[in-house]
C-alpha cells in the first residue's frame, strides 16, 4: 500500500464553497436518532461462503485487533455449536478480547437449541468474559412451510432458548432469519416472547438480501414499535445481505429508521454473494459524519481478510481496490496535478475523488498509459526522482500512446534507464 499523503497547510476556500452537496442540500444531513454502532460478522457469517477459506486462529486474532483499531463495536466470534474447530476458535478469540481488554462486545451465534447454547456458556466461563448468545430461528412463511414449523413450535423454541441462556448468565440477542419476508403478526409474537423471557437485544435479518432501503426502514420502524411496546430497554440490530447489491444503502436506511447497530463483513464475504460490506459501511458513515473512526488501518485489515480467506480483492473495489485512487486519464490527472501544484493536499485528494484517500492512509496515484497526457509523464518522472527532460517526456508519451495498458512502474523505470543510456552513448559518439 502507498503511504499517506503528507499534509500541507490548507489555502483553499471552504469545503462548502468547493463542493455543493446534493445529498444534503443547504442544510447538514439529518443524523440517525441513536448513537451509530457497527458489528463485524467476518469471522462467522463471512466464513459461510463456500468459496472462502476458514483462516487459522492466529489470523483471526490479528483480525480482532484490526477491528478494535477501526472502531468496531461488536463482533460475532463464531458458532461454537458447529463443532470442535469452531468452538476452539471462539474460545481463543474470547480469551484474546478479555486478555487484551479490547473494546469489542463479543457474541456467538446459536440456533434456539440447548446444544448450541451450552458451548457459549462454557466459553464465557473459561474466558471470564461476557458473551452474548445470538439465538436465531427462521420466521418467514416460506421457511415455515419448507421446515414444517408452526407458530407454537417456534414460540416454544424461542422461550426455551432465551430462558435457558439468561438463567445461565448469558445475555441474549434474539434473531429471526428472513425477517424482511416475514409477516408482522408473527414477528410481533416471536420478538415479544423473546423480550419477555429476557432478551435485551433483537436483530432484524435480511437473510436473502430481499430488502430495498424503504423496506429496511419500514421493518426497523415496526421493530422499534414492538420493542418500545414491551416497556423494556432493548437494542435493535440490522443484519443485511447483498443479493440485490443494496447492503450499504439498506444499512444506512436502517440506522435512519432507528436501528442501534448494523452488521457487515469485510469485503462483503458471506453466503451466496455475501453480506453487506462493512468496510464500505464504515467509509460511508464517516463521510456522512455519523461515525468518526480512524480508518487508516482499514486497507491492512482488508488485505488480511483477502489473503487469509483467499478472496481476491477486485481492482475496482470502491475505496480499497487497486484502482480506487489511481488515474491514467489525461484530463483527470491534469486536475489532480494542478491541485497539487497549489500546494494543497486536501484539494488534490478530492478534486477527482468523493472518498478522501488520506482517510485510509493512501494517496492519489497517476499512471502513464494510452489515455494519458504529457502531464502524466512529467508527474511520474518527478515523483520518481527523474528530470522531466522534454525529449524523454516525448519518448515516453509516444510509447504510452502505442500501448493497450498502462505502464507498470518497473517497466517505465527500465525504459527511462534505456533512454538515458542511449542518450549518453550518443553524446560520447558525438
């Protein structure tokens, strides 16, 4: 990764003068009604993808520390009822959180079954750490039909699981799967029962990525009404997937509608096409001014997940892909270069970017290729400590126009070296 751009004194007009924001008009954006928090599901739900690798524990522990650095509030440390490997990893993560006093609230996923809750009780006791049990059950008519479940059975499982957890000192986040396709009267009965039995957090799940932003907002408003109707102080979470590629938009809509926390995974990994991408949720929350996390460690965290889970990071992935802050187009590059010549890092970082690269510890990059202008060539030479001799600039510019792709740095360095040798030889002969 490139290092952060060096700050320079700001001499530009105010941001309001330079950027007219149609997202908010003349007034500041309305903030969510509650404190915004984010939850990282990378190490549990993210690993349910059939195309990702389950990383070794040492890599999962490294991920925990990155989560703490970027301001994650909650973390799903696994589904220990899935087997010995899952339980071993969850215990190691719980001990790391407790031992290092990481500011992360952990929970473990569990079906509404005693067999899934017992490992959480055991881990909590061994680690000396408060661990929430995220007990889940399907709720939509299509799931009920496929599973041959009736409401009485679902309510019985809910009551037994929540009561058993709380009696054993394990707090409960009650989760319904496929909430965004479930009937309101069923949801009201399920969640009310869970809260009456002791659940102090509930989670609305868009399990198959069905919701659009208005649907996400509508179900969260409904859930707040159900929760408030119990008279108990209960948190509301939103857990979204990206089957319709609306994961980030739905998370923002859920927060505006009254959700306390939103869930996501790094790089959006997860079952089918994945979960809402947590990295992009965080970036958007910071851009909106709803969260003020230090995101300079986010690229390193994404690289860790990409490598450890064997998930390639697309070159055009927003903000974090190889091309996110990279241009080889003459007009675009010229604007960035002119901004830099003003000695203004803020301006150069925003004139052709809505996401400031320096927020992520990165900087704008200008390449040389078939769409470039001579300014690209001059800029590259100066950046790499080379004198922008007009003949050299002309030579590189002509070569660039004949290519199908941009030059890699090593290629340009070689060409420059060959040109200088040829020039020196010609001078000696002359």
